[in-house]
C-alpha cells in the first residue's frame, strides 16, 4: 500500500501472503443523515466491494462466483493482509443473519485513479469496470439486496505523501463520484463509503517528520470531510439512493487506546500471525481491528440493509 521503498507492493491481494475519534456513524452527524432509507430486505445479501488491501481477500473477477458454499468466492479466510479473516470475511461469514455473498474487487495497493495518484494494481476505476464486465448484467442480485461498499483513499493520501506532492482531493473525489454514478446506473441503490482510518498511527509512520505527519493528518481530515459532502450531493442527484458514510476511526481507536484488551503489548507492534499485535505488518491492521470494523459496520447498517 505504500511506496516500494517503504513496503512490498505486489500485483494483487490474491498474490499477497496471508482521524477523528468517535462512534461509527452513518454520515456526518447522526443516523438521520441516511436519506430515503428503505427497510432491510430478507434473504440473500450481495456486497460489491471496491478498495485496497484493507479490504481485499483474493477474489478475482471472472473466477469462482460467490455462493453458499464459498461466500467470498475463495476458501476462507481468503488471502488478506490481516493474517486471517478481514472485515469482509467476518461480515459475510460470522456476523450474518442470512446468506451474504461478497464480490470483493478490492486490490492490494490500489488508489482511486492511477492518473491522479500512482497505485500498484487496478485502481477503483478499473475495479468498477470489472464489476460491469463480470457481474453487472449477470447473477441474481437486485437493487433491494445489494450494496456497493468503497474503502479507498489510504493510498491516495499516503502515496502522495511519500512522493512529495499535494493530494489532489477534489480531483480524486470527482473520479470517485463518477464511479458511484456508474454503479447507480447499473442498478445499485445502497452505497456505503468508508472513511480513511487513522493509518497515521501505523508503525511505518514512526520515523516520519512532524511536518509530514501534520500534512498527512490534515489530508485525512479533509478527505473524510469531503466524502461526507460528496455523499450528500450524490444522494440529492440520484433518486432512491440509501447512502451511508461509515466512520472507520472508532474501530481503530478502540484497539489503539486499549491494546492489552485485544491481546497486544502496545499499539505499535506488528506480527504476521495477525493476533498477538494490533498490526499485521508495518502498514496493515491485524484481526482485532478488522473484526471491530466488521462489527461496527454491521451494527451501523442493521435495520437499513442487514
């Protein structure tokens, strides 16, 4: 997810070895911010997931379709960057009250648009095209049982910091919203956008200068604020959208503020077993944080989608 001088960048998650504190929110302030919300429908749920290594599980577009036998389209826990199940796997196989099928297009090292900030793999614009090619016109998903989930931005902000240029947040958001419109036109009506978490707390950042960290945190805040504004604009422009901005920060800070509660000696150690430290490696959260993300996500959407 970071520059190759800081961390290993691989072709896709399937090939990888397995800033604001607060409660998980549905948008900028309260639960009332989810406009035109429908009641959750019973039966099978379909998740269309786009993003980077914080979400990827080894699913590959055009390969095995998720099913009751393989809800992720791959054997559990998938190939993740947490040492086990990530939030996608836990949502689909442990926290579900009905069958949840996860089509996880997220890829290790992705950005929103490589033309704006370099990435290591298929960016979100490519991932959306994979959905359009392989899933949009096939399968049994409907507007009532399908949600598009996007967790992107970590590499947009991080890679621009490593490369020494200002993150082009407005241009990134323009492209981001263009991809949501493609998904809307394909028939999706439920959308959840994850905020950038406080990845400034990742061990890799320990050697960064104060100026670099101040800039990074300002960009995280600006990006997350813009995400809320853009979601409101998207909902206003597209009838029938049930839109949620999910605050990932609470899940991270719950563990970072009390590492011993989650089996870790401190908030900065890393271990590839994914369980004895909060971090799987110097950039990716382990299973405890991923589990918290899943639990808070499901809680936030219960009654609206789940």
